[in-house]
């Protein structure tokens, strides 16, 4: 039966390894002359190939580099951030709907400053929307709406990305695993976005601005396996204003990086070969999954 798939980028909006250690003195990632945005991580018994994904439609990135396609074919299991195909569709939709809107008498503008309210109204105008269309939206749902509409302006369908491409290929002959349950991902998202709507929505506005101006740069960096440039673009708000965004990045990315890394540690204690599809944001930087694995002395090679 065909497996239904909804990319985690739509659930988590972003728009995601390992202690059978290889004992070496300060193991560091090495890279060949020509790179992809994929890394091999090896334990003494297993291998995981980590492919970082971005908000670009698959038809703009196909064909995949041959080494990525060949690696996919030889892997026995495919790992994604959160496998919503395990969830009953009606139950999942109900949970998201219940948490998408403020109750009667409450609205987003009661939870953010006047200036930010004006900024949001200005930002959504280019999508043909007004404050009346979104005033009951909770922060995470507003973020999803803005992200999806921004991608659509660039001709990108977020349900047809790199992750979707490989999940479709895997559906008949490879086991599917996930790094976090859908409930864990959604509960964290609902909680974080409601705790500090002001900071959360500021971050969303920063992200949509990056999408509108840097998508081509991100795609070009992805094609050449340039993790440093992708990090510079995606982490720019944190680097420019750490006081404003440190907590947000810690909750939305860095804590999840640590949790997903531990899940992958368990996988690398097996004897399997894994093709791991995760948002590029979770791989990069000093607190990204690759660095966390490096500190555990795993052998890491950029493909």
C-alpha cells in the first residue's frame, strides 16, 4: 500500500549522529574535492548517510548527484524526522486544527506588540491577506501559513521536496524509521510558539525574508555541499542578534539536535545501513548533529 507522507518541514516550518564510538584522536569530518550535502557516519558495526534537505522543490534539484542515488539504493533503512504516515489522518488533522486557532475572544494581536502586529500585516499583504484573515491564528499556524505562501510565490510546493522524493522511492522496498514521534514534534512546536509569541513571530519574519531573498543562494550552496554558506544564511538572525534569538534557536534546533543525535546513536549500535533525511538546519553549525557526532569520535566523511 502506498505510504502517505507529509514533510516535517510543513509540521515544524523549517522551514532537521550515535555510542559505539570509533576510537580516534580527535576524529574530524573530512571532505573530498567535490562535495554533496551528504555525510557518511560510521560506527564499528553500522553506517548512516545523512542527507541535509532544503526548501527547494525536487524538480529544481533533480537529477540528484549519482553518489546520492547510489547510496540510497544500498541502504536498507530510510530515516526521516517524523513519519506522519504512522498517524491516523483524521486524528492528526484534528490535533493540528484544535491547536491552530485561539478561542473566541482571543487573538494573535493580543499577544504581540503593536509594532510587530504592523510588521505582520505588512508581510502578509504580499500574499493577498489581511489581519482579518489571520487574527485567530496561533503563532505556529501563522508561521506555517506565511512559510507556505512565501514558497508558493517562488513556485515551490513544500510537499514536493527532496525528502518526499526519497520517501516515494523507499515506499515499496525499504523500512521507514523516524527520529522523533509526530506527537513529540507537534507538542514541542505548540508549546514553544505559545510561550513567547513575540520572539517566535519575529523569527518567522526573519525566515520569510531569507526565503524571499536567498533561496537561490541556498540552493547553489546545497548543490556544491557548502555547509558553511548554508549555515551563514540560515543562522544569520542568531549571529546578528544573539540576545534576541538565542533561546529560540536553542529550543527549536539545538535541543532537538541533541535528541535526534541520541536516536541515531542507537541506530549505529545495530548492523544496518541507514539513509537519513533531515533538514539541513539540524546538521550545520557548532551545535548541529554533525558536530555532536564529531565530539563522540565518529568517523565522518562528506560525500
